[in-house]
């Protein structure tokens, strides 16, 4: 617990933490502003055009962007220590490197989980509140029916944060880890989407962004991802995205000098 408390203090002591969390909060505010705009546009549309006007992509924007913001937080939670030399002090005080990594993962993962759920669920509930009783064609289900889906998306934000933290340990470079995170978060899925069938759907089904929808049992017809995995397998793959890089980071941390 002392190691966890120390990691919590370090995370709170750097400005990058507040900048990344502020960016995630700004995305939430931006989503609400866009919801107001969409509600205004809806009021001026004909009945025929309203049938093609959906709200779901906007609701998903919050969790999608929060994943990048908290992945950046995960990267900086490690690379800032290497840049300042604080990592040497940390490993002197807590010689067991596995314990240091576990404490850092617990703190980063918890912060990312709370922030991810707040932005993802907040975007869903906030947009529902803004549009009121306007009958958007993709909002016919009850809040209780759609809420678990957005909760899963919020949980996936923690996976991205742990992935970013692990890449920070492995690469020990802020630029390198951030480029890798952005590549996995957005660039790689676009490249996979261009693969010939059926490989685009097969590989797209195991992309990080595809997993929350498959865990919730939702079709990926309107996205660049695939939906071939059953919910249990998708949950296992999501867990692997967090744990496998973390295990590799622990091995690298134990074998290298600070």
C-alpha cells in the first residue's frame, strides 16, 4: 500500500496528469455542445431525412477520445520519471521492481477506469438529456438497455491506459510510446480495414476498438471493425491487451538498468 500511495502522489504531482484529464473532460463538453447542435438540426429536418439522422456516433465519441487521452496519461506516468531521473529514486526506495510496476498499474488503471466511465457514460446520458423526447431512430431502446454497452467502453479506456504505461516502460521514450499508442488506437484499424475479405473482418475483430461492442453483443456493421468474436472471447482478448504488455514491461524492467 505504501508503494501504491507513492505512485498516487507522483501521478498527482505532475502537470501532464491534469492536462490529459482536462482534455478528456473537454471532449465530454464538446460532445454535449454537438448534441445541442444536432437537436437544433433535427427540429428543422423533414420526416424523411430524420430517418437517417442518428445520435449513436456522437455518443461513442466520448469514450473513443477518452481512450487516447488516458493512454497518453499512461505513457507519461512512466516516461516522465525516466526523463527526470525519478525512476532511480523510486527503484532505490522500492527495490522490488515488480511491486513498483504493479503499484503504478493499479493507480493508472484506477484513474483511467474512473475517468473513462465518467466520460463514456456521461456522453451517453448527457446526449440523451439534451435531445429530450426527440425520436432519433437509433435511440428507441431504454437507457437501462444501452447503459452496459457504454460502461464496457468506459472500462476499455483503462486497458488503453495500461497499454500506454507498458509501452512507456518498454520504450522509455515519450515520443516513441505516443506514436505506438496512436498507431494501435487509430492508424492500424484503418489499415486493417483495407485488407481483402475476409481478412479485414477477421483481423478487425481483434482490434482494441472492436472489443467493447463484441463484449456487449453488438453488430459492427456501421464501423471499420469486425464482429466475429463471441462476448467471452472478446473479453479475454481485451484482458490480454492489458496484461500481456504489462508482463513484458515487468520482464524488461527487471532486466534493465534504470
